[in-house]
């Protein structure tokens, strides 16, 4: 029997799941603008989700100052990677139950 | 929506985003450099050999057959392929990832069909009759350009530019080879032909597989060094 409460509520939301997926897809951190254009989210929406994920310790950010405007890069923390893998595992279990 | 349906929906989101986020550079800058220089050296050697043969004289080499010319370029392709594989193996060991990474598999699925068709079409064209090597070179360039463009979904912008440049150069080369007094091009007429189609073939190969790759390699090397500079910012 699958315990649906095992699904991480922070990740189990389409916007945050999309952010976690993109961050998990590459080793390098993602600039805010790249995340925004890939996910087609507004600045406000994206920043709110990123703050929620950061509050849970899943996402870390780094501000990079350069010649142009400073850019904030986002990446998964180790806890975020573990949580994402755990979430995927539970999803797969749920789907197996449905077959 | 049941929990199963929602789980399936979420997995679909994850899969499509993962695919979209995959960026795979089918040609690294060291491979482009290596292949470009090899193509320039080989095309120059074959060009001057042909030029000497046309000039005649007691010590002049004989004219090269289309078959021998194809073998020379296939050897160059294999050497470049081995060089690229060594780089991929080294990178996968360094990053502790698989040799056949998902990116490599997706790139191969896109690259192989047009390259296979182009390779066979070009060879068939060249071996069908004498004096057709230039047409073969143009077909190879066009199909290689198409192959690179087939990776467009996972390729960085520089590969798209290389693909388009090669495709357009291949089309121009093919029109040049095809047009003669009997087949003038609309608005352009026909061009002055070189002394031998083999000279034209080597020029096309040297320019497209040599110079284009060298320029691409230089640009990508500059971009990757810029990206490593933390002050420069983005990926």
C-alpha cells in the first residue's frame, strides 16, 4: 500500500516540480533568466517558488557580479537532490500501483 | 484527478523538461580543430597532387581515381571519429558519467540517418562515372549540414550556425558543380570550371570540412573560456 503522504508537498506542485527538474538536469547552476525563459514564468511567480524551495533547503543561490548586471544562479543542494530522487521514486510506486 | 493520473502527469512534465534541458554539443571544439586541420592538410595534399598530375612531366603522379579519393576521406573521417571518441571517454571518466550518455544517444539518433544517406549517395554518385568527385563532395557537405541541423533540439546555438552554414555552402557547391554550358543557372548563368573536377572536390572539402570547422572551433573555444570566467556570468 502506497502512503501518499510520503509525496513531498513542497515538490508536488507543477511550478516547483518544473524548477526542481531543470535544476536536476544539469550539473551547472542555472541563471535566473534562463530558468524564466525555459519555464515561461513571470519574475514574481518564479521568485516565490524559488524562495519556497530555498526555505526547505532544496535550492541554493549565488549572486555573480560581472561587467554587466549581476546575475543570480540557482542550483540544487544535496538535500534537494535527495528529495527530488525520493519524490521520483514515490511517483513510480504510485504508477506501478495503478497497473 | 486521481493520484495515479496526477503522478503520470507529473512524470510527463519531468520527462519533457529533462529532454528540453539536455544540451549536447555533437562536435567539441578540440574535435572541430583536429578535424578541420586534418581536412585542410588532406585537401591541400590531394589538390596539389592533382595539380601536378594535370601539369604532366616525367615525375608527375598519375590522376587520382574517385575510389582512391573516397578512401582517403573515409580514413580522415575514421581518424577524427576515433579522436572524438577518446575525448568523450576521457570526459565521461572525469565526470564519472556513462560513455553512452542520454545526450550522446539522442545526438546519434539524429546524426546517423542523414550522414548514412549522404555518405551512400555521395559515394554512389562519385563511383558512377569519372569526374564526379566534386558532386560527391557537395552531397557530403549538404548531408552533414542536415545531420547537424537534425540535432537542433538538443544543440547549442553554435551547432545550428555550423549546420546552416554547411547546408548553404553545400547547396552552393552543388549548383556550381552542376551548372555548365548546357545547364546554366537562372540569373547566374554558368561558372568557369577548374581544370579537373577533382580540384573542385578538394577545394569544397577543404573549405567546408576544413575552414568551417576551424572557425567553429575558434568561436566555441572563445565562448567556453568566456563562460569559465565567473565575471562573464552565464553558461
